C-alpha cells in the first residue's frame, strides 16, 4: 500500500482529487492537512470533511495556515465559489479541529519516513512552515508531489504564474529551494487532462453515488472555466493529476531541474529553471513535461465511477 498524506485547499478539483485518492485500492490515505487558498481555511477544512463523507472513508483532517507567510489573501470565489465547492456546500458536521496541520504533517513524516508521499495541491504555506519548524524532514520524506507552477507554458493567474505558487510565492520559494524530493505537476501537464461537459453529464445521469454527489460542484467549475477560457473543451483536472502521479509515477515523463520562484513583483510567482544551479549539487525536483493523459483519464473515471 502506498501511504499518501494530502495537503489541500478544497477547492473543486481538490475535492475530485480527494475522492480519487480515497478510491485507489493501492493507496492508503493516511490523513489530510488543509489550508486557505481557493477559500478560507475554515471552508477548505469543512469541504474536505464533506468529501470524505461522500467517499465514505474515515480519514483524519487537520486545519493549517490561514494566510500566506507574509502576504494577505483576497477571495474572489470566481472559479470555486465562495465556499470553495461551487456554493454547494450546505451544512457539514465537521469535528472540531484540535491539532495544527503543520504538527500533524511533521509527525507523519517522522512516523512513515521514506514510505510517505505528500501530495500538495494548495499554496505551499503548510509545507514551508513544516520545513521551517523541522528542516530535517526534507531528508526523511519519500516524495512530495506538488500541483503548482508552469515551466513551458503560461500561468493561469498572470501570464507568468500559476495560482498555488503566486498565492504564497515566499512559501513556494522555500519549498523549491529545499532538498525535498519534489515531483512538480504543473500547468505544463495538467492542462492536458480536461473534464468535459459530457463527462459531468454522465456523472449526473448515471454515475456512481459518489459521482452524482460530485457532479454539481464539477458543473460549477466547468461553467467558470468556460467563461474564463472559452477556447478550452473542458476544465483542468489539476489536483487529481497530482494524485495520479503519486499513485502511478510513470504517468508522466520528468526532467530534473533546479526550480526557482520569482519574488520580484513584475514576474511574481514565475517558476523557471535556475540555470546557474545555485546552491545544490544535484537537482531534487523533477518537473513533469509529458503526461499519458488517456491512461490517467481512464483510471480517474473508472475509480470515481
Ligand atoms: C490550482 O489552483 C486551484 O485553483 C486548483 O485547486 C489547483 O490546485 C490550479 O492552478
Ligand atoms: Ca487546489
């Protein structure tokens, strides 16, 4: 069994990613840390609890960072709704969060060491805080799959930057500047895995119980995408692909690179290769540059039902 800890800002595609991870038979979802991102952390925490209830699995959830390391966050609700789930959340019975997500993350890295894969599909604040508190975890954890960034394509917030990186660029810079064994799953590959109106209709009309429960949020995401990117035939499965890469590493072709995150305002959050290769002997980040999209999509639909 592959042990996975997810770090999320649920978020509609985070919700799909959680449902997918919970449905993978060779994955043991050992816990989920939550943070702000597409909605405030209170929403992302409750959304995560709700999706786990939909998926009928019992997985611990912890609440983490409420803000970026040094910046403030404003929420538009444009792509994920004001509640993060396309305004479909409704009442949720979430347990009172007791431990901080950062402590839970460090504890689980200590417990499972190289057996553990972290899948981060949110701004990287929790991970950066964990590294600041316990820098030794960089050498302990098995792998960190990060949905974030773009190397060969344009961003989705500015022409340079992807959302999870630009929301907390200082955190992203710390994480990519560390020796964590990172697999970056950025827009270069996630824009090739699209959920279409036909797929969502199939979920709504004849999908599994889980698929039918996810369909209204997915429809919101699809509609928001259509408005923003009318030329695309669907909405990107960013976060589910990160889970896919954690579960099946050969889904993507990767290239080792030193990734640096721009902190200058004119290119804030841009992820580029540091051609000077400053600091480290060998790159510990592998950047996904190609994906077997058909294989991923087939597995994703098969598992969600
Ligand atoms: C990332 O930002 C959020 O909108 C998604 O959940 C994903 O993690 C894509 O840029
Ligand atoms: Ca996300």
